[in-house]
């Protein structure tokens, strides 16, 4: 049975639909548990371990389903959990060749990939290039930190850096989704830092297409940006205060 240094599965299970931020945090983490539980003998890869919060959910489900979890982090996080079904590798999570040399079972196919390490376009795209081909048809990719709303000015916990990083993550994931539109489903779960869940429809070995960057249409003639912002503000006020 798995043991964890910093987290307990029971806390997340008890707070899965609780009120407030605690409920959102527990709910988003329990999504990982339920994804893994949907497979028999799943193979799971976690990129980004830290104190083992997501490790706790992933590994609990892996043990119940008699699967395997491989966790990667640039820091030494080997102490955060103990289990015969868990392998920790201290490495750059983009280095697939090195990881596969130590965890060859990953080359047989990954059921769930969780990305939560460096929050930059270049890094996430490199992760997807490395691991997307090994995800089985019907497998999942889960992303953390995809909702910047809480961290905007006027949000619950304003933080300019997180707002920029998480907003960039959200855009990049959408752009990747639309570049590979026929091969993916995508769902967002909002609140706190958010969570994105992709289901892969393409078979193993499919190479991902790079994110598709699009541009907004220019303003119609005679419509200024300030006018657009004013119209949006009025629409929000009507929705919140006047509509039943």
C-alpha cells in the first residue's frame, strides 16, 4: 500500500465537492484519480512531482488498478511517496530517450499523461513532442494551471506572474487542440488554477502537429477598442444585475 509524506488521499476524497477553494482543489485532483481508475492495469506518466500532491491521487488509483506510475522531476522528489508500483526518475521531463532507458514499459503505451512542471509554451510543446506519440488511443493528457482568472486584477488572489503564465498555458493548449482537432477532445475545469483534460483519439505513434496560432479579426470600421470594452462591460452588467 502506498504511503505519502505530505498528502493523504482521504482528504481529497472527503473534499471533492466541498464549498470554496478547498473543494476546487480537491475536485481538480480527484479528476486525475478518476481518469486512472477508468483503466485496467494503467501506465501513467507524471511530469512534475514537487511535494507529491498529484502523485498521491495518481498512485492511489494506480495501486487499486494494479498499474504503474512513473514520475519525473528535475529535483529529487523520491521521498514524497513509497510504493512498489511507483518509479521516480530525477531528470528533465523532455528527455524521452533517457526516461525510456530507465522505464522501458512506457514504450508499450501510456494511458494517462499529466503535465505540471515548467509553464512555458516551448517546454509544454517539447513535452508533447516527446510523449504524445506514446499515449494510447483513448488515453488522456491532463494539464494543470490553465485558468488565469483568479490571478487577474480584481480576482480572488491577484498575481501578475501567475496570470501571465496560466493565461499563456490556456492559449497554448487551445492552439494545440485546434491544430490536432480531429484527434482530440478537450475539456476545461475552472476555479483556482484550473485543469485541462484531453482525450486522444489517434492511435499510438501519431506525431502531434504544432500549436496553430490564430489572430482575432480587426475592429470593424468606426469601432474603437474602448467602445468594444464598454459594450462588453454593459453586457456583463445586464447579465449579472438585470436578467432573471
